[in-house]
């Protein structure tokens, strides 16, 4: 390679527009901050209006952030979201499908309603929003700089964790489905110059993991090959990479960001009483 690489330009998102679902907290908030600080204008959406708007105001310290409250699981709310972005933007460069939910319960008591809710939220809504925003993504796509879809899966879709002691059957199944749907969408959208990838996070601080950390943080850290949980910069970093020129040729990948937890097979074995 003879030409010099401009590293700042390689990872810059100047002039790009992004949408992050579930952007008001946790991993969605971390990713939104990273995209903003890399130069993108970022729309965040979340089911609850007040936290969504408050988060957008806080994130505004780092760049142009707009809060659009709405439940992406609801078909009407999803249509309103797409119409609002289409009205305000000529194209969408980055879609981060982060909105999700989980449910833990003992095996014998696990309700069908919970299973249906988790699958509908984590898989169905992700597919439908991507489908509905594909025209706006195509408007941003170029051969040398594709539009990007980033789906948030989980290391729990790569292996069956037992260290935290929760029976989250629907969550693990839904995240495995997210990973496989990511590959399927990559096959569908690659020819349209849209890359599709998934991030499979390990344990990061968020409202979803608060209870787990309160009860099993030491065991979780011991089960991680790096002996710790993730930090916000590490989630922001992988999202910026996938969104930038540096990640333009990464397509159809599922990238674990879990400190090696998903390849550590020395998991604690649960007894029936542990669940």
C-alpha cells in the first residue's frame, strides 16, 4: 500500500445521518454517543417519551441528537417514525436496531406470552423497521461507502450462559435469530449497497443488567476471559467502526464484544434449585 491513510477520515462520520432504536439508555445510549462524537447526526427512539427526550438533550452535548419517542414494535408508531425521518432527511446512512427486551423465569413457569413478546420485539420489529427504511438507506448507499444496518444481538445468542442463574429462554433464542436474520438480510441487501452486520455484546452496564450485576457480577467477571465487564467506549468503538469507511467491506458478520466469554466453555452448571 503506497498511499498514506488518514485515520481520522477513516473513522469519521461527518455528514452522516443515523437512527438508533432503544437509544435512550444502555447500549443504545453508548452507541449514540459514539456516533455523535464521530460526527453523525443521530435520531434516537424509545418507547417512553420522557426518557427519550431527556436522553436526546443529554446527548446533545456531543452533537446533533433528535429524540423521536415511539414503540417500534407497534406498526402504527413504526410507520410514524419512518414518515418523520423521511420528511426530515433525504437519506439514512446508518440504522442501529438496538431496541429489545428480555424475560427470565423458571423453566416450568415460563409463559408463552413472554416468549411471544420477546420474539416480536427482538426479531420481528427489527426486520420490519429495516424493511420499511430500506428506501431511505438505498438513497444514502454508494459502492465505496455503503449504507449500514447494525443489529444488536448478544453473546447469549452464541452460547447458553448459566453463570447468572436466570432462565431467559426466549431472549437467547431471539438473539440467535437476530444473528441468522442478519446474515439473511446481508444476502438480500448487499446488492443494494447496504451492509448488514450484528454486534453480539457481552455484559455491559445497563438497566437490563442491573439486577444481574447485583446478584452475580463476581461470577460474570470470573467467567469472562478478560475478567471484567464491558465499558461504554468499547461498544461505541465497534459501532463507529461498522458505520465508518473503515468498516465498509465488513458484511454479514456477527462480531462478539464480550471479552471472550462466549468461547469460555467452563460455565457454571445450574441445578433446578438455582433457577
